[in-house]
């Protein structure tokens, strides 16, 4: 037995001539959150659909919760929960009926189904709206109900496909807290998102997809260290000192970025100790510094660098 | 664990759900469709008040002109109106399926450990309940207006069974439309633009002999005509075997063509 809850090796999928996924591998250990990052069309949703057996894969292999998605689809489906990109709840039913429906489909008795539904409605702060038709719900409420629906069967692995797209900041924060609670209880989560902040906050490890291929994988810190660029931001006391400061920095081997006439400039650096060299160069040029800061790379930098590289 | 492991070629048909369990799931999904009606009373209006309106309008506005008396016309038209209503009600299968597909509910169902046929079977089961309700309603309204069953109870049961068998077959047309349509509005558009003429160019409302010859040719082979004749025979009296066999042949033909097309379309869509 392995403690990998998702283990995909060399998975490929094409739609006609379009290669949606091209040799993607992904491993998610039990009880962790993996963030799947990528722009629209990178193949995130396709990968989720293959792993949840919604679509058959063309090549490669994958197991989810220890079961092969191709030969053991039913076992996989018994152990997963899927929250799609769009809240896939029945808008013509009440919130309560939506959850009862799923519980009944999973084999619960009437009584068990009603109990589980009430429990989840309480947990997701929807108890007051239990008997209202879902088409009267707000976007945030629909998403919460959708997530609740995917948890009815106590799944081992939960797939969240862009769960917070289109949500306001408060709703987003609420959803994040729910996901964190899930993981504390031992659930494994695969999360696709376009929001780097979301991946940074929730994901133990991150896989970046671009054009159907994995272009980077690791923890947020690793990705930032490997791919991101530290920068030193400087604001000079006077704009007039800029030409000389720039010349001195270039002599020291830096490539500062500066808009003419401005007091501020940005200097990409490789290591933290480059800070001293920057200060020395500025001192040589007799440039008085009003403000100096070392910026750690953000996931945004990583993402932009990677997707830019992939497109080039 | 089973000792012998089958190696299915397509994960979509991995047979892991027993037929009893699948049936239970279908009934649960049928329950869902019927509960929706409670929240959407207008839908009830669609397959309850609309057919009643047809009965009233045709009987009292055109009845006298067509048959000489409204009572006689009711006897002629009611079986046909029941058939016509059946064809329209069948469109709810495709309408509901399309809504599920466009709203993502179908994907959710596919990610659950269900029998693969359960979502479709649930829809069709719910539709048959609606069909039975409509037939009962129309016969009830007919009885109030003076429609008298000329044949036996066996005839009545026979008509209901024949109607449901044909509805089952015609559901495949509805499923295909539901799968191919981009949104629920397109499904409704199909109902109006394709089904309206097909049901009207029949002998539901007027006898075939009053129409021009070229139209008669179509009317006579129209399954709506055949079914209406069979329904008249079974409810009021008259020849049954010919039109009933014709209807069943149509049902078989429709299933043979549209069932594989629907399954193909559904696989392509999801």
C-alpha cells in the first residue's frame, strides 16, 4: 500500500488534433493539498476530469486512492468528491434536497441522508437557506453548497476545480478555511486555481501546467527560490544622481532597470548577499539613498516567468 | 474482491453497479425530477393546463364545425389529443438532460459511483410518471365534458401501455435533441418548430379525408395518426390491430435509429 492518494504517470489526452495533456505526471501524498496552476487552456480541468473518471485517458496511467482510474473507475468514484468549475448543483431543488439526493445516490437511507445533509448545511453555514431553492442563492452560497455536495460521501480525495473563481473576497476566505479544516481531518485535496495567492495559502506543493505539460513542480518556497528573482528596490534622494548610480551598478555587474527622470530603480539580484555589493556600488557613486528594500520573489513572478518561458 | 477480473476496454461501462442498485439510483433520480415540479409549478401547467386548454378550445370552438356536434367531436379528438400531449411531454427528457449538461450537474453525476445508465433511466422514469398523470388528467377532464369509454377497461389499459411504449421509444429523439442542443432554449425551439407540425399534420383534430391528397399520404403514415387511431379503437371502439402494429413498428424503428445516435452524442458531449 502506498500513501500516494493520486499517482499519475505520463498521462496524455487529446481532443481531436489538440493535445490537452502531453505526458503529465503528478503525485499527491495523503493528507496534503496540491495546487495545480496554469492559465486557461493549460489542461488543469482535463487532468481533473481524467483523475475523476469523467473522461477516459488516452495514454499513461493513474491511480486515485489506490485504484486505477481506467480499470477500477467505480472504486475511484466511491472515494472521491468533485467540485467543478461551475457550481454543479441543481438550481431547481432546495439546498437540502440537493444534498439528500447525493446521499441517497450513494446508498444512504432516508434517515441517514437527511442527517448528513443537515450536518453539512450547518457546517457550511447554509442551514437557514436549507429549504430555499438554489436559484435564489448567492454565488458564494452556491459554491459552498457545491463543495458540501462533494463531501457527502466522506471522500478520501477531493478535487476542487477553481473553487473560488468569481467569488468575493469574504466568500473566498470562508472557502479557504473550509478547505484547511478538511485537510486537518486527513482529506487529500487537488486544487486547480488561477489565483497564486490561493495556491500559496493552501497548497503544500504546486504543479505548474502550461500547454498540457508540467513546467515546474515543488513547494511554493522551492519554486520561488528556483525560478523567482529577488530584486532590490532603491529610491534615490535625488533624480539627478541616477545616471552616475546606474553606471556604478553596471560596473559592479548588475543590470538595473530604471525609467529616465525617476528616482526609483529595480535591480534583479541572485543572492541575498548581493545587497552589500549594491550598497558599495551606490556608495562609490556618492548617490544618497532614500529607501532601499530587498524583495523576495512572489508566486506571481514564478508563474509569469514560467508561462512566459513556455510560450516563447 | 472477485477472483476473475474482467478487463473492460472502456472505463465508462465498468459494470460494478448491480441492476438492483442501479434501479434504486434511477428511482432516486426520478424522485429528483418530480420534486422539481413542486418548486416549478409552471411546469405542471405545461403538461396539465395546456392539454386541457387544447381539449376545451378544439371541442367548443371547432368541434361543431368539424363533427356537427361538440359531443361527437370530443369522442373523435380526445384520444388524439392524449397522443399529441404525450409527444410534447416527452420533450422534458431532453430539456432536463440538456439543463444538467449545461449546468454541470451531469459531470457531478458522472463522478459518483452510479450505474452509467441511471441518470438517463431516472429521467425517462420520471417522464413516464408525467405521461401517466397527463393521460389520467385528460381522461378525467374528458369524462367531465361527456366523453364516454366505449370499450372495456382492458382497452383502456392497452391504450396506456401502448402510449407509454411509444413514449419510451420517442424519448430517444428527445435525448438526442437534449444532447445536441447548446442550451435548454434550443430544446424548446425544437419542440415548437419540429413537433408542432408533425403532431398537427395528423388526424388528431380532423379526419384525414378532408385534407388534400398529397397531405393525406403523409398523414396516413404519421405515427401520431397511427397512435391516435389505435387509441380511438381502444377507448371508443373500432379497428385496433392495424394502427397498433404500425405504432409499434414506428417505436421499434425510432429506437433502432435514435438510441445509438443518442449514446454516441452523449459520449461525444461529456
